């Protein structure tokens, strides 16, 4: 029985992640994401584009390799709730009518909300699978969700168990031994997998070139506290922006805002989606207003404008995205005007694409002209660095390593690490690209 790995998305770029594993004559798909950068500029028209058109502009994976196998797909398993891993499901899952969609409770809740926002009905069967659980897909395939830490809740590595051994799919993750929310990584289970014959490790390469270990979210929390409590902000406006899916960070922001004796208000549609989903599942309790609708937002900002020293605004727009709340505030499109000395805290990194870099530079320039004080890079990554990746490889001892989730340079960083560990490029380390297949 051959194991075939179809590299459909995320092997040439960061985005639109999608991999298919064929075991005998059955297939499972792992992740089905969008390429966020490709939909910039299509904001108004994106709802009108069909699946083929989205594929043509590179917004979702091209699954042509699976044309003759669509009826053989038994499951679509999603690692976590980030859009570049999950948001293509409403558009593409209908192509795989026999496939059950699987994800953790939080991932499925977000997926349902994305589909609802897009006014798309997901017709596939949906199965919720808790972290550190497994499900038998067929006689030859079992899917296991192994708990990991990342920059959103209930992230997993997926182990695909076959009669030949295990394919371990490790997109995205970090090894955080001190998470501020949620469970620690399941190191015990990773070590056990070595005895079960890990045929291939498909692994996140985003930070493979970065020496050392990725710091804990606890470090980001300390950085945030240092800014909020260590700078003079009495009577000034405080605006904090971070990734909407970063629930642990948002929890820290809310806690610190309350300690500053400020009323914390979360503003923005995506914040509303991610935070209310986490609260619904009782994964977190923020205890603050979360406003996702423009009319309600305008009314609240009128109150905040008159009492800026009593509130903390948490909003979308950390990348300077057109139409986001922070950009609209900077453009004076909303009834809150920045004044000299107001604080704007960017608890995030700038995603390094030309569009994002340009948007952030324009946003920062506008804020500086208004006299705002900017605090940037109050953040820690959600991706494993070089020494975390080394630990993963040593724990699981895979027979083959496939760098994923990265551009050429990032994947080369992982190839270099594998070389240090006795692996050989072309023999048991495989540099793959979108649209290519590997037979093990």
C-alpha cells in the first residue's frame, strides 16, 4: 500500500494551506485555507466570486491534482481556526461530497460563523473532535488531534494513522510551556509517536531561520503590562490592536485595562466573531462589551470621545487593513479623534508582505501626525523557531521531512536544520511546491 502526499497549498507561500494524504484508494484532506493577501483589493466583489474564480486569483488552493479522487475523500480535518487554514472550507468542501469536516469545538464554531457571514451553507457532515482525541475514518485511516499551543485556541497537530505508519501534519504550532490560556503541548503523545513509525513529518517552516526558541505568550503578556503600566497615560486615550483570533492576548489586554480602572470595549466585526465564539464555548470570559456592528460602534465611540481617560479601545486594524476600525479612526471616519499623547499599542507583528508593510506605514504616519504615541511589536510569535523544530524532529524521529507553510527561503531554513540532524535533501527531506505529489 502506497502513501501519497498531495501538496495543494502553503508549499510555495504562507497562506491557502491544503494537503491531501492518499492511503490505498482513500483520501483525507488536512486544512483548507485562503490566501489573505490575494483577496486584498477584492473586498467588495469577493462575495460574488465563485470557487473557480477564487482559485484563478490564487485566493484558495488549486485542487486539480484531486480531480479523479474527489469521491474518494473521506475527511477534511482542520488544524485550527486561522483563515489561512480554514476559510476555504465553505467554498471548496462541496467538491468533496463524501467527506466529513472535522475540527476542534472552537475551530468548528468559527468555521460556521465564517460560512454564515458569507451566506454559504456547508452541506457536508460536520464532526467536532476534542483535542487529544482520535476517530477512525475507515479500516485503513485513523485521524488523531494532538493538542498544541499557537496564537489561537484549540490548535492541534494531526496524526494520520495508516497500516504503514503515521503521517504527522504540524501546521502551525509553537512549544509554549507557560501558556496564559489553554493546555500545554502534548509532548508525551509526540514522543510516543516515534514508536508508531512516523513515515513523514509535514512541518511549519515560518520561523525555521530564526535561532533559538520561540518565547512563551507569557513573555508577550509581560511586555504588554510593561507598556500599559510603565508609561504615563492618565487622561489619555488608549487604543490597543492585535490579531482578532489571539484570544489569550486579548484576555491579557482586557485584564490590564480593568486594572487601569478603564472600561474596555472591543470594536470590530472579526473581534466580535472570534471573542463571542470563545465565550459561547466557555473557553474564556472577557466580561466586556464586544461591538461588531457599525451603528452601535459609532454610538459607543461618541461616549468614549467625551470620556477618553475612562476607556480602553481594543480594535481591529493591526495591519493597516483598509476599512478596519483603527484605519477608520485614523482617517476621522468615526466619532473618536486622536489627540496629542494618546497611546496606540500594536500588540502584533507586521505580516511581511509588500501590501501589509505599505498599509502599516501609511497608518503609522497618520497616527504620528495626530500626535499619538506608538508602541510597536508588543508581541511573540505563534510559530516554532529553529530549536523548537529540532525538538519536534528529535521527539518523533520521522523517516521523511516535508517543509511546509513558508516561502523558499523559510523552507531552506528547515532543510538546513534537517541537514544538521543527519537528513539529506532529495533523499529524506523533500522540498515540495504547490501542485506536486510525493509517494512514500
